[in-house]
C-alpha cells in the first residue's frame, strides 16, 4: 500500500465510523472493546486522529505535542470528532511520507508511519462500531494483510498500553489464504522479537483469510485454523494491545 491507498482507506472508514456511531445510543457498550461505550470509542478515535495530526504537523519535534481532548459536553462529542477528522485528513494528505514526524515506535519517525497507523487504527475501530450495529462491511484482503504486517512490526512491539509484555519463546506462523502474506514471529531468551516474512513451520500456526487473521490478532475473532500447539497460538493472541 502507498500514501494514496492509506488516505483512501482512512477517509472512507473514518466517515463510516462517525456515521454509524451517530445512529447508535452513545451509552451502548462496544462488546469487542471491554469497558467502552460508543461514546468512549468515538472519543478515543478522535483523540488518536488529533495526536497523529499534531505529530505530523510538528515535523519531527522530539517531544510529542499535545493532542486535542474530547469536549466535556457530551452533545459536542460528534461535532468535535468530525472537526478533528477533517484536520487529520488535511494534515496527512499534505505530508510527504518521508517527512520527519515523531512516533512512539523508534524505528519509524516519519509522516508515513502515521498515514499507515491511522489507516489501520481507523479500520479496526470502524469494524468495532459496525459490530455494535450488527452490519459490518468486509475488510479488503490487501489492507488486512498490510494491517497484520503493521501490527507485528509496531503494535506488538511498541504499544504503550503493554510496555512490559513478555513474548513466548515458541514461534508462531501466520498464513493468509486469500492474498500474499506469511509471517513467522519468535522471541529469544532476552525477549527480543524477530519477525520474518517467510513460509515456514512454527510451533503453532494460524491460517485464514487476511480479514479473519487481522481480527484474530486483535482479539476480535476466533475464526482461524490453528495448527500445532494451540496454547502457543492463544498466548500470542493474548498479547494484543
């Protein structure tokens, strides 16, 4: 995927997310995000959009700038989120992917990191909101496969929500059925993670279409085939941020 692909996905999924959320009771729980209501998810997503835009606009400042916080008035939440979305889209559209931008993942300090991150953050939470409405649009296979790759290199290693996670020393192989995409992940005795795109045999393996695999690694689905040690696969899945 490239910048245009990411921006197309962010634009469509963010529009759908807010439109569907607006049709729901704001206090309705989001089952796949324990403890969150519809309003909580919108507030989270708006904050993340604003955080991404602020970092890209700051152009590589080492101290991340403050992101806009959700309004205290509940009736202004959706208007605020729509405004933050517009700023985020404008900022990401204007940015060269190679331009410097701080991120929480040390190897990836560019605007392109945030273009990719917002694509997959928004895509997953669009799915979450639609799961409440019980009417879910499918995830495109090539985007889901890119989301798996991004998760393995970013979310699994640098998520601030799980800074002290310990990886299994047994390997996991992930295999997409419907598009190109195979990965093997393994950690050494020093808890250093290695991710390799290859066809190989792990201590455990999961196979499915890319959409189901992406939802599986994010803890949203169990609709995958598991081979080898099922406990190993479950342990890797439990590491989702």
